[in-house]
C-alpha cells in the first residue's frame, strides 16, 4: 500500500476522534510540552497530541497555524510510524498551543544545537570575531566552525555547556540541559543534547527577541540548498537541520524553524525522523511530514 493511501486511511480514522487539547489560554504556562501533571518537559507517546501554551509570546502576533488541520498532520505522523519510521514533530497553533505527535523519544539535537551555540558566542561578546564561523556553522552545518565556537565559550566543557544552556533558559526552555561530557566518541558534546521538539518550538517562539537573533536568523535563511529537505522546501523557510547515526541502528534526521502559511504568518515547527534505512530515508520522511503541514 502506498504512503499516500495509508495517510488517507489514517486520516479517516483520526477525523472521527476528538483531539486532546489540554491547558489552552488562561492557565499557567509550563515550559515544555508535557500534559498537565506530567514531569516537566515530558511529552506524550503518539499517536496523540497535547496543546500547551508557549512559555512566552515574543512576536506572537506574527505567529500562525499550519494550513492543514491537526488531524491531517497527525495522520501523516502515524502513517510514517506504521511504515517503520519513528517520528516526533511539534508545531504551534495560536488556538491550541504547542501540538506534539509521534513516539520517538531519543532526540539528540545534533546540529540543531548550533543555533543556541551561536547565540551563546554572541552573548559572550565574541560575535563579531566569530561571525564567519557562525555563518559556516548555521548555513553549511560546518562541524569545524561549530567546534571553534564551542571552544570560544570557556576553558572547560562544563563552562561551555553552561553558556549554551543559559541561552536555552533565556529563551524559556527550563528543561533542556547541554551535557558537559562527550557522550558518544567521535561526536560533539553539544550535539548530544537531548532536545525535545516541543521545547524547540518554545525556543523558536523566543528566538527573534534574543541578543544576536538578527544575525542568526539571517544565517538560518541561507541554509545550503543541499540541506533543504523537510521545512526547507516550504515557503519562507528559516531553519536548521541536524543528523547523525542512531545507537540502535539507522539514522536520525531532524530540524527546527519556521515557514510562512497562506496568511503570511510564521508557523513554528520542529520535527525528527529515525529510519532504519539511513539518512536519505529519514529525510524523505521529513519531506512527507512537512508536506502534511500544508
């Protein structure tokens, strides 16, 4: 059965089921996307969706919802998982809050962590000195450039990790903490940060108001076309991808950013796909999830 037919069948089932939209406007905002009463930053297993308010509302007037309805987006996530790819995706809707779908829980940030890394360097007063490295890290996902930025943040990995974590805290992410030791040999310390898609959406909502955001956002709008899968194929895409091998086999590809909906508003979204068949298969699923947004 083709993926398109599976999506139609799943959508038919989900359209008949009321969506769970918990804690909408008027309740206390909790960072992360956990259901009320759940541990801070936890997210529900899918296929399910929970609406949560953003931790903040920087530039909220500019934000909009995907053109497709939530049931269609959920259907695409379930279809991907039925076909053997674990996924996780979160998006923001002004009427429903941060929505999350998918069962994937092991979510190393990989190169998406280069965004708060670049902001930490700018916050340290070294943005002008390292502007070329920032551009390379964000536009081309250059690892050597990112290592240069990391080393500029202190003498030890603990100091560097604290600097990047502080950027996340400033952006309203009270959950995500950058590790201060190399968790996987051969890969960057910061790239192993466990960063949930819902927390990434919270971060994106605050990004335009952070120090150094203009430079970082401009670089996110000039990503190498070779990395334009998923969000990168949508109108007005401003984004950053990340990818790497999964410990249990296969490959994880993920990205965060925003695009422009039909009303000209920014839609915040973060997504990840882990596929046993490798990088190309994982990014193809991100293409499918992005297309489901409308």
